[in-house]
């Protein structure tokens, strides 16, 4: 289980603080997780004999979930921007011709874009 904790911690830290080195990332993780610097360093480096407690693993798993949720929000924003650009291109070419199809799609999706 400590292997999993190490992977999650390193992956999260690299994406959250790409310009920092390992020492800086460990310090930021310690503050972010409200755990001791030495304990985070042990988990981050997967030192021999280190065991991850259940509460620590829950906090580390929460990091993974927050990263996934942020990626999903970014994907949704990108998708909405793409839809807006495509709608603008459709209406710019011939608004009257495509109006019925676009309105039908909006109704089918419940008014969402």
C-alpha cells in the first residue's frame, strides 16, 4: 500500500507544482496534507519499513480525487468552448439553414450546450 501512496503523492505533486524539485514538493505536500515533513518524506520516497495508516491513505486518496475532478472541469470547459465555436461557425455560414437542427439538439439535451 505504501507503493500506491508514493505513486499518488508523486503524481499529484508533479502536476500541482511542476517547477519545484522533490524537496519543495515534499514541503508543499506536508503543508497541504497537514502532516509532518518527515512523515511525508518517508511516504514520498517509500522508505523501507514505512506503513501507511488508514487515515493517511484516505487523505492521499482525496488528493487523487481532487486531481481527477479538476481535470474533468477543464475538459468540460474545453468542450463548452468548442461547442460555442462550432455553433458560431454554423450560424455564420447560414443561420436560417441550421437553426432548426441546433434548436432540436438543445431541446434534446434539456437546454444545455
